[in-house]
C-alpha cells in the first residue's frame, strides 16, 4: 500500500512526458499546419488569420501549457479541421477500438493458454517443437502481412467475411462480429505467440517444483495438476506480457483500422497526423497514454489477486525482491 503514491506519481509523470513530447514532435513536422487547415486555395491573409487564431505564432511550450490547463478541466479543445470537439470525436470512435481490442485479446488468450499448457506438458517432444516453430514464424510476421493474407483467403477467395467496412452493433450481433473477425484474427495470430512462449517457459519451471511432484505422487490426474496447481503460479509473466500488449494495442490498432477501414481511434489519429490537427492528435495521445497507464495498474492488481502475499506484505517482506 505504501508504494501506491509513488506509483501514481510515476504514472502521472509518464502522462505529462508523453503529451509534452508529442506536442513538440507534431510541431516539428514539416509543413505549415495553418496552410493544411486553410487549404491550397487560401490566401496569405487567410493562412495568417488561422495561424493567429490557433496561436501558432506562440512558443510550443506556451501552447502546450495552455492545452494542459484546459485538459485538466476536461476540455481537449475543438478540431480546427472538422470543427468537432475532440472529446466527442474520440468518444464516437472509442467503442470500435475497444471492441477490436477485446475480441483480438480474447482470441489470443484462447490460443495461447491451451497451447502453452500443452507445450509445457510435452516439453521437448515433436509436438512442442512444431508448436514453438509455428509461434516463432507468426511472431516474425508483420501484422499488416497477416491482414493481407487473411483478406485474400477468407474475403476474396472463400468470401466468408467482408474485406473492409464496419457494421454497428445496432444492426445485428452477427453482422457486427463478421466485420471484426478478420481484423481481430490478424492481431491475435501475432499476439498469441509471445504469450504462449512465456506461459510455456514458466510452466516448465513450475512443473519441477516439489508441490507438483507431491501432487503427482498422490495420483492426481494430469489435467488437475496442470490447471489447478501449475497454471496459476505460472501466470505472472503471462499477465505482464498481456498487459504490455494490451497497452500497445490501444494505439497500435491504427494499422489494422486503416487496412480494414474501421472508424476507430487509431484511424482518427492517423488522419489527424496527416492533417496536422494538433488538437486531435493531442487528444488521441492523451487517451492512449491514460489507457496504457490504466492497464499497468490493472496488471498490478492482478498480481495481488494471484498471490495474496503481494498485497499483505510490505516492501521489506521476504516475498518481495
């Protein structure tokens, strides 16, 4: 419990650092943001007026400080390109990104956990070697290549799923799910491999522990030993990697959303970067940063649920390193 204030301070520092650096990097992009917003037919006077109204003549850190003060009050500004409030734009696209993340991570865990347990139980066998080779092959495959392959096979050849597009949940559960199957599978087929490798490695070590040997000596079935006695203590690294991957996916879905034309936050961020829409970029980055920080806090909470010693003993406990 004593570590919570320090951890929150570090997480807040991360939010300030990420948003500040993003503001500076967007400002360093080539081109003139005022010209991008005004359009190619705008006069010099129009561009100057836009630059003045957006405060682009001021120092970047002064503009960042002004944005930060408004953000702390919940006001992320309005897009100068679309004239849409940033909060409303993100909120409208957030369900698409969250649904894509949820489905892809569920698919990844459905693959990683059983395959990881099986590989650990049959460690060193041909089956284990085959599964490990498949995992390495998928880990080395870029997500956009996986997406293109799935589109070619299941959308163009077999015509089972649509290649692009989004169907709202209000138009039917199956119609909505069909639009997400290929995008989510593209992510899951890449994400499950490191999860499986981590779980396999930890379970191999756990299966050598004395209490596992005692359970075997009692004649407990292998399924009971694997699922009840070995899986839980072997899940710490899995949860850590899963949390990191989930944090990355909050912003990393932009490639998949662009390929499959999904109207999510990632696609909104890409379009805003191209249009030099600083307000919208800052809002998206702030959302991604908050999501990443929240995932890290949830990972720590999962540690405490898996091992009560973590929430009972303090920093000086022998259970803590």
